[in-house]
């Protein structure tokens, strides 16, 4: 029983260490992404958002994706 308790504590410490390492990596990636995004001019970002919105709207107006989306929403309600 004592060995099991020690094993659980050891694994808990390992998980905490892994969690903190993952958080450090996520913070680093967030900082790098923010630095890269700051290099993109605002008109380019607005243009990309406009084109992406237009394409998404066109995609959902076709029959197959709109049906699939409605089916997903029905399935989700179940």
C-alpha cells in the first residue's frame, strides 16, 4: 500500500512537471506568434479576413456543406 502511494505521488509530480513545461512552451509560442503577427501590415490582415469570410460564406451556401452542418447541429442536440 505504501509503495502504491509513493508511486501515485511520483506520477503526480511528473504530471505537474510536464504541465508546467507545456505551459512554458505555450507561452513561448504565443510570444513568437505575436511577434510574427506584428510584422503583417493591418490592410493585409483585413484583406485576408475579408477573403476568408467571403469563402466561408460561399462554402456554406452550397448544398453539401450546409446539409452536413445542419446534420451536425441535429446530432449535437441529441
